[in-house]
C-alpha cells in the first residue's frame, strides 16, 4: 500500500515502477481513503501500542493506493524493496531509504507474511477483483 504521504508526495508512479521493474506482477489495484474500521483491521497487531493512534490517524488522513503484487517470494521481495521501517535506517537504495525521513511518514506498507497478505487483501478486495493473467516477460524473469 502506498500510504497517504507517498500519494501526497507524488510517488505513486515511481513506487509502481520499482515493483514492476523488479519483475513482480500487479494483479489488483485500488485508489481509496481508508475508513477507521479498515485501518483498525489492517493494523490490529499494533492496537494498544504507543504509536497506534498516530498510525491510524495518518493512514486515514488522505487517500492510499492498495495493490496486490504477485511473484516468487513476493512478500520478502517487496519488503526488501521497501527497506527498514525507519527510513533513517533503511538501505539507501530502498523506497523508504530513498524517499522517507521519518518512521511515521515511511511512504509504503507491505504485508509481513503470506498470512498477513491474505488477511489484508480481503480488507480491500473481493476475490473477483484479483486478476489472473499471463505476462510473456515472465519466461525471461524465472
Ligand atoms: P508496515 O506495517 O507499515 O509495512 O511497516 P513495518 O511492517 O515495517 O512496521 P510495523 O512494525 O508493522 O509498524 C507499522 C507502522 O507503524 C509506524 N510505526 N511507528 N515507534 C514508532 O513510532 C512506530 N513504530 C512503527 C510506521 O509507520 C510503521 O510502518
Ligand atoms: Mg508491519
């Protein structure tokens, strides 16, 4: 998910390009503003933590881009491309390393496991909104 700060900073195209360039395949995409309920479900693992209210308030403050990307080890690969949670610690070439300056404005979210991905996808997409298709390039990637 491209977070509100990523959208406001005009980074949608750059972020999508990085995931596409890596070889991941886009299977669903939606531009939306999260409701409080969606945000609470999305970040339920963080409920009660010191930063929780700030996190919910930021993620619901403006539109986001919710996306589903497919590929071998996609969860791990996306998190590598994102970089560490704190942009100050993130590898310089990663999305957060390149574009972020603070933990609370770290541009992008990525699921941390396949189970989280499944749960998060179901918050934003109906099963029929995930598009299954072949890309001819794939034989050159795998
Ligand atoms: P995300 O869930 O957004 O992809 O980020 P992540 O896995 O790298 O980090 P996570 O631990 O899940 O934290 C979720 C988001 O909460 C904000 N955060 N603030 N100490 C703090 O102030 C703090 N810790 C986390 C960050 O925006 C982080 O992305
Ligand atoms: Mg997380």
